[in-house]
């Protein structure tokens, strides 16, 4: 238990450094976007490749992936029903809010949590693969089908998935793991060094993103939606994951802890990007990202205490 709390302490320290750096403007106006781009396109794919190339495939494509898939879909479906039929929101707005209630920040916070708290970046691999290859494209296709703008063909969706650098890094790592090929040390050393930049850069950028926003403005008229979405992401989603993992699949110990913690990750920041693209659910997306981002680490500490 002390090791878990120590991991959260390390994560929070780096996040606070990022918050301080962002507030003081030490790295300039575009620092957060540059750091985010560095981690997304370069460092994270290297880290995922190195980690997954040494992983056991049965640990990645097994019960954790099933829990991740079922938990996220159940959370999104339940929240969609509430927002669409009880709060009477439009279908596109309901889809956007459901995305915020179920899509986790699997990269910027998920990878550091997996490394420092769970002890292995491969614990977040099922979540990354599921969200990047299936869940996000599913939401985008649904939004395309319910709006008249940004029509996207299945071919373009397939290319979008294949061009995602994290999918490429993960896929190559899994290919190496599946074939049993040992990457030459001379090749692995630069990959290791580049991947080492991912976690500190992610957390500093994450801390910088916490500056300057005020959620739940009364004038927006979507306070209830944002609070419900945040509650679903931080409470309902991990609770469903726990029930599925513990009582349906019989998972226990570290495996159970890992799937519940990764389910309690905050809403992915690209939910707001998608809301901006489709011009629907902007307020709920922004507020849900901010609220869950601030509350997520304390919430995951509570999960750790409950499962200890």
C-alpha cells in the first residue's frame, strides 16, 4: 500500500511542477501543445513499443481487455439513456456527453499511473488499444451519422486508426512479443531513451492544462450534465469494472486493482477536441474534462485504499 501511495505522490509532484511552470509562463505560450505533441507522436509510441515488446500477449488480450470493453460500453450506454430520455438532450449532444462519461485519459495520465502506481506500463495497454482502435472511432461514426457535417467513410476511419502513432507503437510492440524476436540492444537503446521522455513530459503538460479554467458556469445551463458525466467517469465506470472483474471473471489482487484504477482515469482531453469539431456538447465536454482531471488522482487513491 505504501508503494501505491508513493507512486501517486510522485505523479502529483510532477503535475504540480507542470502547474507552476504553466502559471508562471516559464516555457512560453505554446509549451503545453509542444510537450503534448512530443509525447503523442514520439515518446509515447517508443515507450509503448518497448513495454509491449516484452509483454505476455495472454496478459494483454485476456480478462483486462474484456473488462475494459464491457465497462466502458456499459457506462456510455447507461449515461446516454439518462441524458437522452430523462434530460431530453439531442442525440448528438447525448453522444458527446456519453463520450465524456466513458472515454479515459489513457495516455497523458494513464501511462504514468500504470508505471508509477501499477508498476508496469503494459497494464494500460488494453485500455489504449480498445479506445484508439474501437471506442473512439465508434463514437465518431455515431456523431457522423447524426449530424450533417464531417461525413467520414469507413476507409478514412481505418486509415485514421492505422496512422495513430500510439496504435503503431503498440502494434509493433505486440508483433515483436508475438514472434519472440529480440530487438538488438543497439536499436533498443535510443528507443528506451526517447520513451523515457514520455512520462515527465506528459505529466508536466497535464499540470499546465489545469490553469485558467472555471467549470460549472451557471450561464451555460449544463451543470447537471457535467456533474453526472463526472460522477459516471469517476464512480460508476470503476464500480462496473470492479463488479465485472471480481464477480464475473474472478479477478483478484494486482490484476483487479489494475483494471479498476485504469477505469477511474479522468476523461480524455480529446473529448473536448471532438466536441469542438462537431460543435455539440462543448460545455459538458470542457467541464467534464476539467472536473475529472482535478478529482481523478484523489479518486484513484480512494480506490487504492478500498482495494488494499
